[in-house]
C-alpha cells in the first residue's frame, strides 16, 4: 500500500479496522479464543458491556490488539491525510509513544504518592521493599476516578510531548529515534 492512492489507502484501512472490530466482537461474544480470561455475561447490560471490554493487556491478548487497533485504523481511514484540528494533539501524542509511556509511569507514581499522602496515609506506611511503588496495598482509586485521572495525566504530559516531538523532528540527537 506504499504506492496506493489516498482513496485506496483509506479503503484498506477501513476494511482492516472493520475486520479487527468484527474479530474482537466475535472473540469476546463467543469466548472461543483471544483472551486468557473469558467474559462472564450476566444479562445486566452495564456489567455485560464491562465484561466485553475487560480484556488482558499484559500479556497482550489477541482481543486487546483487535479492540485497540480496529478503532484506530477506522479513525485513520476517516481522517485520511487531513486530521481535524481537535485531533492534532492525538497525532502529537502518537508520534512519541515510548517517551509518553516512560514519563507517564513516573508521573502516575508521583501523583499516586501525593494523593495517598493527601488522603492521610502516613509516610511510615510506605514500604518500598514490599512493592515497587511503596504505596500501601490498601490505597487505591474507585473506577469512576480512573478516567478523569487518566485525562489529567494526558493533559499534564501534552506540553512535554509537544516539546519532545519537536526535538525528534529536529534530528539533533540520534537517541531520539529510539525513545
């Protein structure tokens, strides 16, 4: 598809994305293959929707790959060569994935430690020999706080991602090709 026309490229991306979404739905509805933890459906739609989407990321399952790459390919097919203004930050974030992966781990850890301390957990309860984060196992977030927390992390890392993307484009340092 390297020499394909833009229209042919969009058609191919759309077909591939639709096929991956269909594969994901087939795998999760039938529980035949694709994830080591089968979905347990109860007949209650909110639970069933979460069971459908609850796939294994580590180790990466086929259902996870199909669930994430399918919509991404459909988005690429829809956008084509012209990304809408609101989607440009997504392009920037996608251009520096390893940088974002590493920095988000440190940022999440710092925010979680700060949040735990703010919630009244004394520093003496942090045990860095028991867990890599040191945060007590009793500390955590309810599910409803996860999405706003994730969006806040992306918003906090966006300026750093823009800076690093510009540094990569400058080709000033060789190591930026890998990180």
